[in-house]
C-alpha cells in the first residue's frame, strides 16, 4: 500500500519537476523519499536544475520491486529504478539488504526459496551494473512478511516483491 | 435421580453444544458416518467442586478425531452408568451404541486422582477392558488421552496417538512492521498450549526430534534465517546453522543422529545433511533448481521438493547411491511431503492441473494412486500422527490461519481450537513416553 503511494508521489514529483523545471538535490538523503523534492522551495542554488534530476530522485524513491506470480524476472520499471540505485551504491560503497518476498500461494519453504530467487535476480542486475556483490546481502522472508493482508489478487501482487533496505 | 438429570440434559442439549463451541471445544465441521458408534458416558465424581476437565468429553473427542468412531451425543443417552455393573445393554442397543465406556474419578490423595473405567461390548454384553489410571490434577487431560489410547488400541489393534503433542507457530500482527511470533506446544488437540519461544521476527518449520525431547526450527531473530535446536525440558538453545543465504526446512533422521536442511550458500537452495555429533555437513543435492523440504524415508533416503522439472514435484534420493527418482506425476504442484511411519503413504501439498487450490493429498507409494483429502483451498504444512491415523494441516479461514485435523480415512474433520488469531506450521510429536 505504502509503496504504491510512494510510486504515485514519485510520479507527481516527476510531473512537477518537468513542468516547473525547478531544482532538486538528488542523492542527498540516501534514497529516502523527500516529499518536497521538485517543489523548488528548498532550492539552495546548487545547480543541475533539470527534469532529469527530478526523475532520478523519483526513481531513487522506488525501493520495492514487484514480480509476476511464480516469476523472478525483473520488470522494466524495476530496472530503471535499479539503474539509479546501482549508481548510488557504486559511489557510496554502502551495504544494502535485498529482502525477497512471495505471496501466500504454495508451501512456506518453497516460497522461502522463491523469495531468495527474486532477491538474487535483483542482486544479479545490480552486479551487472557494476555494484560489488559484497555490498548486497540477500535475505528471503518467503511469505512470512506480507506487505498487504488478504488473498485478493491485488494483495498478492503487492506481496510478490523485493525490498531494497539500507 | 439419574433419569431426571438426563431429561434435563436432553432439554438443554442444544444450548450445551453451543456453550461447548463458545468455550473452544473442537468445532465439528463435518460429521462422521460408518464409524463405530461408541458411548463415552460422563464419568462419576463425588468431589464437592467439579473437576476442571470433562474427561469423558476429551475421550469422546479423541475417538471421533480418529475417524474410526462415532461418539454418541450425551443428549441421546438413556442412562448415565458410572460402573459396568450399572450398564443396561438394552439402553445402549436402543440408541445404536456398539460399545460403552463408563468410569468414575476418585480423589486418592491431596493432589492424586484415579479414573477407574470399563469398556463394554454391547453386542456381547461383556466387559472387554477394566482398568484404572491415576495422576495429579494437572494430569487429568493426560489421563483422559491415556484412556482414549487404551480403548483405541483394544478396539482397532492400532496404538493410540492421543497422548501426543503438537508444535505450531502463532502470529499476532499488530501492524505492518510489528508482529509477535510465538512457538507453541500443546496437546495434539490444541489444549494446554505453552509458549516455548517468542520473537518479533518469523519462526518457521518447527520439527520434533524422534525422541520427543528436542525441536529444530528456523528463526529470523537476527533478521536472517538460522536453524536452532531447542531442548524442550531445559529451554536451552543451540544454533546449528547460520550460513549466508537460506537456512531452512530442518528434518530429523529417524535415528535422531542427523538433521537434513536447506542451504543456499553455494548459490541456490540445496539439501544438506548434518551429523549432529560432529556437526559435519554433507551436501546431498546438486542442481540449479530449487531443492527444498527434505524429509526422511528410513535412515538412508531423503524425499524432497524440487522444481528441476519446471514445476515443484516430489523426488527421492538415496544417500548412499545418490540415485534420484521422481515420485509425483499427477498435478502441477506437489510439495512438502511427509511420510507415514510405515513408509507406504506420502502426504503432501497438491495442486491439480487447471485448479488454483492447494490441497492436502495422500499418495500410495506402492500403487501410486493419489487421493485429495481436504476441501479447503490454501492448505499446507501437513503433519501426520505417529500412528498414521490422523493428520493436521494449516489452512486459511476468513483471512486467518487455522489448523485443521482430519482423519486419514477422511471421515473426521475439525478445526483445532485456539486462543490465537493466526496459526501455521504444525508439527506432530512422535509417541511420547
């Protein structure tokens, strides 16, 4: 739920960024969502006043990546966000945790393996972008930590995910 | 006087049933048919205060849970004898009882109780068993389960498994990031739950050692999965596996000397066996697919789930020869296999081709035929009683996890009563001393 909201907020931020053309300082809050980003009020004249930068901030705000049922294949939108995270990770050299999750269908231990497969798929992508494997810790929670409760298609779609945690 | 009481009981029978349900007695969701009708008559008790446990009711529930007996409701009984000399065979023939269990409880000391009971064959008009069982006040449930075991053994020839325990995990979710997980140990029927472990992080896959004294489980308490062995009596814990990646699905060898589990330290989930004395690890599977949920078939063969064929199916691998064989061919999802003690029947999570439901099915390992046992839809984690007569599995009802008990003959079904909102991963103990 929250993540979806983040996504919407991010989209708004991008829209504002493009239309108003105001500045934002990407990268300064280590990936946390800055609700004021793109509104220009807090600009301290550091330059780089362009829409690209705001889009990057919006992508940086995306830290949850969703998957199709029984799949560990990355979606294109996840890749775009991961490109930004890869850039950050390479420059900062910090360590992050990739948490793999599944929906409730299937057995718990099999889902534990499936969650790891998803986290590994994100890891592989980041490593291909030049991130050191030592910066990436994989933890699968399988179906044990659902983001949304319930057995609806919508809830299950939100639970099939990898979360990037600092 | 007895008759009078009976009439009253008969009148309030409906209310009484309601009351029992409200108090958390086993909820019957499906009746039994063709099971042997047996009457477990309320036991006599002369004490001033009522006993804390309705022992005859516990025994009747036990027998019903086996799917082999149909206990006669108290409201239908025409008399309430408490010793075999008081039994009038005609009373029981009239209501169709094949057997009658009568008994009386007496206090034999400050905290000592004794149940003297008789099992009566109505057709032959003959006492077939007359014994007494004693214990303390806190053991009244044990006495009742013990009685069930003796009656069950006498009438079926099968060792009873009513004096066994159940492990499961209860989850209480307060918010997205705040859930309390507890490892519970209760009687097999859900009564007398005791918390063995509490954590803010998931606890998974508890499994009883064959001697009934230790438990292996996965705990995320350090925010990553680790396998522990927990000594029930002392509460001492030993962390035995904490490798990078998955540490999961622990399963004890029947001789209790080894533990099979899953590690992904080599890149993807593989099955390993640890010798518990030397802590030496041996890798069993070697495949780029997911290999998980090992369970033992004797001391030299592992049965496990693998998606090496594209979909999760059950395989077995001999530890000495390394020979691997696929066991399931029906359905597009077969996982989490458990074997009956005689090794002839496999129980597993099964999804039929073209269906969305995950159900519990049994497969005869000699003939290969498969039978779907459950009627619910997100069924998982089957665990079989040590005598193979009953099984318990986890499923979902109105969005919460519940444990269901079914007899393997399919006749008895009930929800295990609990004070918790969300239950999962049941594990049945072996026979306990």
